[in-house]
C-alpha cells in the first residue's frame, strides 16, 4: 500500500475530516499523538474513510487517538 501523501496533504486531509486545524509540522512531529492535537476517534473514522475511499487504504488499517500522525504518514508512504 502506498498512498504517497505529503505531510501537507495529510495535514489538509486530517483538518478537513476532523475540523481540527493540523499543520504539516505537527504531522511530522513524532511526539504528537492525535489526542494531543484534539483529534478524537470519531474524527479518525472520517480520516480512515477518506483514505480508504480515495487512496486505496485497506480496511484492516486501524487508527487510534494514542497514535501519531507521523506513524500514519509512514504507513501511507510504505515505510512502516
């Protein structure tokens, strides 16, 4: 699986799906979790829905608020 979203693209997707403004710098910061950014599990469901629909992310990919956007970015670029 390779969606190859840039940090800017992923930040825009997260912001659009969750209503929480997220920057590319926050997406790449390994210390920040979705919880830290104020993104809850319902928001993450929206992010996953769009990734599955528009970027071919398999249904077994799971996101939790205690994980970091950087982990998701690594997964999307095939580095995880």
